[in-house]
C-alpha cells in the first residue's frame, strides 16, 4: 500500500500458528476462560477506539474503565499501550485473512468469467480497507515515527493479494505464466496504493466511500492484466505476454 503497500515478497505473512489462548502481538498468554474473556473485552475496547480514531488520545486507565477492569489488571495483560495496539492490529488482520481464505475455499472466486472474478476480488479489497479504515490510518500515522509499524499490514496485504491473484490467474487459464502473475500482482499494488491514499488524504475527485471508486479500480486491474509488460519491465525487449482482450478466457 503506497509506497509501503505490497512488496515483491515479505519475509513472513500474518496468520501464523498462534494458539487460540495466545494474545496477538506483545500480549501475554491468557490461559483461563475468565482471563480470555477479559482479554477480549480489552481488545474490543481498544479496537473501537482505533476504528474511531481515538486510540492515540485515550489513556490506559480509560481503556481499562471501558472494559470494566482496573488499570493494574490491564497492565498485567499488556505491558504498555503499544503492546495493546499491536494485539489489536494482529488480531484484526489475522481474522480478515482467515475469512478471506475461508471464502476462497468455499469457491467465492470461482466465477464464470474473468471480468466477474476481477470484480469480486477488487470489491473485497475495497471492502476490507473500508471496514478497517481507522486501523489503516492509525498504522500509517505510526510509520511516521517507525516505518516497521507498517509491516503487519504489508504482510497481510501481500497474503490477501496473493489469494486474489491466484484466482484471476486460474480463471484466465494462465497458470505458470510468471509475466501474467507479476502484472496482476502489480495491478493490486496499484489498487493498494490508491486505497491507502484515499484513507490518508481525502481525494479531490473520487473518495474512499464514493460508489464510482470500485468501477475505476476494476477497470484499472482489467486493463493491467490484459496488457503486456512495459518495455522497462522486459529490459526493452518486446513483451511475450501481450494478450488481446478477445484472447483471454471469458
């Protein structure tokens, strides 16, 4: 996501083999049911603040009060406010990625045409960013102090895009075509950059919640996956991946 959006490939992706009773990020293990319930309330309170843009200006005491516990108990679960924020981020992204992969396994992206596959993939990306707008904004703002703050979103974004790229590659019948796979991933990197920009800076023409944003993004991805690689990407040689629109599976 612009420019921190999607790398060629991150070292690791979110969605690790964390135990159900572990707290994401820097949280301490919650080993008892009551402790897990308290952890969930604390994370839910913090998540609501992140979504609403009020996390940075809220104290740990206020978060504890909203969750119905003392600030001392909160610090027993999370060593500091940054640890609580990290837990919110990792849990939210893990859940989103798990839901995306579950949908893919159920055949959400097994659609009759290439156009409809692109449409649903891009729509799901847009829905993810809209649904996590506060989280994206908070993470991006924290990168102004420490660029590594973006790594969870970077990894999650790459993992999500890979699901969509795989679906488009399959529908286009281009398995094994590395050029096609690369430009489809580049297309999603461009989508990613557009969405992050729309979160951070209200665009003059088309905003994050404008209805026309989706068709513009879909048109961009369709154009990029159907075009050949630019000369700069092929060392100045003519692209071997030029595909006429009518030549793709539909």
